[in-house]
C-alpha cells in the first residue's frame, strides 16, 4: 500500500508498478492494483495472490539465487532444496514419482517388495476379518501408485521404490534421542535407524515406547502395557513425518524425548495452501502420493487427514496438555507434552490394575502390598490435605465434563477401554469425592465436585 501526494499521478504510478513487477519477475506476475480513498488521502493498493507456477523469482538473479521465501516477518533466499520442491510443486510433479535412474529392478525385486508390503499390512491388522480383506499386491498396483513406471517396453523404478526397499542412493534415516531435562544440552541415549521407510517407522515407534513411562494392567493371567502417551498418536506422528517430509531436503527426521515432551521434526516447509489451522481441522495435501498409497495399503496411515485431529483428541482424553504444531524455517515440528511427575509436580502415568482386588504398581516402581492406591517416588494421593488425581482419573473426568450423562459403557467405547477399567476409575473418583452419581443408572448423570479437584495435578 502506497500513498500519493499528487492524486493526478495515480494512474501513471499504477502503470509503473505493474510494469516493474512484470519486467523483473519470472514467470509473469499480474498484480491486482486498486485505488482507495481514506480520509481524503489517495492510496494505491497492490495485491499479489498465490500463484500455481511456482517458484516465482527475480529474472536478473536467476531461479536459484532469485527465489525468496517468507519466514515469519522476514524475506530470505530459498535454499536449493526448497527451490527443487517449489519446481516440482509448480509443475505438478512429485519427488517420489520421479524415475530413479541409479536403481535397476527386475521381476524378483518387484515380487519381493509386494510380498513384504503384504506382510506388513497383515501385521498391522487387528482381526481375522481385516486380514481377509488384504488383497495381494501385483506389479500393476505399483504402477498405478507411481512406485513403478513404464518407459517404452521396460519397467523402471521411481524414488518411491527405492524408499520402500531401502535402496535409494541417498536413503534417508530417522534419528532418535533421549535428552536430560528440556533442552538438547545433554544426551542420555541416541539411535539412528536405516533401512526401508516402513522399517524405520516401526523401529522409531518401538524406540519411543521403550523410553516413555509404562504402567500395566492384568486381566486374568494376561498383562497389558499402558503407556503415558497415546500410542496410536505416537505412531501417527512418526508415520506422518516420513510420508509428508521433503526428500529433496538432506535433513533427517528427528525424534527427541525430553522430560516434558516428545518432539518430532521433519524436513520441509508446509505445502502451498496448507496451514496449521487447516491441519487441525483435518485438511491434508500429499507431498509424496506414491508413498502415501503404499503406507495406506500397509495400514500405517489412513490417508484421510485424521491424524492431527485425533492427536488433539487423544491428548485431551489422556489429560495431557494440548500438542503444539510449529512451522519454522523449512521444517515442521510437533510437540506432544508429557505429564512428568518429577519436573512438573505431577503424578506419573500409572494404570492401576486389579490383581486379587489390589492395585499393581507400574514396572520400575515398588508395589503397594497393602491394597492402598499407587504411590510414585513416595508421593501419596494426598498432598497438603488436598486430593490429587491420577492421569487415568483425569482422563475419565474430562470425558464426564464434556457429557455428564454418559454411561460406563459409553465412556469405555470413547476411550477404547474395557468397562472394568472405567469402573475402577469411577470408583476411585467417588472415593475421592470428585464425582457422584445423581439419579438412576439409566436416566441419571455424573455430578463433578469442582472443590475436590483443587488439588488435581494434570
């Protein structure tokens, strides 16, 4: 927006602006110029709308040196990898569907990948009905997804084939680390996972599960591990980082576990038309559609854009702080915050279990033999005379806040828990006088005693 001292010159100035933009930028940019009168002042308003022929650059500097991007309130030269991404996006092409000339494939390689992908898909199904629906993969499927391409009378591999077999000339890896405290100053442990991208996803996922706190629940003779963070969201975050990252960027996916959070960082800026708000609402746009098709077949992702909304929902149900999505300097980061008892003054996530009627302590902590509620590091469920709620109790309480009329069965369905587990937490909440049942089991509702929650630590 620019003001003019002499209104008679307005049209000449507008023509000069339009010519300057057209002469100095490539591809051609047609700005939207208008005149606005504010308090008797004549203003020229210039709007440049997002184009589809990216990248737009200064003709005098060329495409590599003349391409700029906005980062916050600053304008910076684009990195070469960003320029490559912009070129592909502007030409409606995708890195994973580009032919990989260094990779030679034969029928045996193709059949082996198809068999491996089916094996992963079967492993990721929950029941026999789902297993029966997994169809065998063929070369035609890989061709239709862009994992293979026809070139004359030959079948050639794309970058997606290399990523799925671990044979890409510059195969990316995932870095995982555990840090002491809430910064990267001191390592406790670190690992790097190579191989095919589906193997990396599983290895990184298992690494995180190994490093976070875990409780247990015993049903009869069976033990079930219950983790402090929602495991489905952990897996989704790692898978999304692999599927949506920029493979033109030489950076690595980094998964860092701190005392207060799990941090997943993937290389690549958000695609044109994508915003953090849109992601929260379930909007998605694929950077690597061939990989997305393969991962959807293997039951690693759903391809519906449901991962981020489900992350927020599951963290809410776990009684965790709201996750944080950050788009910064060509990378994208998601922070999932923990309920850490030592640094944040919160109870450790422990899933109480009924063994002969007595709660059982999580692995790594001593067990209360007297049948009293679980204690962590010597902290009882009562501090300074006020009641404290465990993470499980907080989760149930949050559900009741949203809908006090829910039955135990409906609560269990929402949380994907068993009814006995819901009953346990409701009984402990009633003993702590945090909730009470008003009316009958059919037509009644749960009344929350807010005063009893003053000592709650999420």
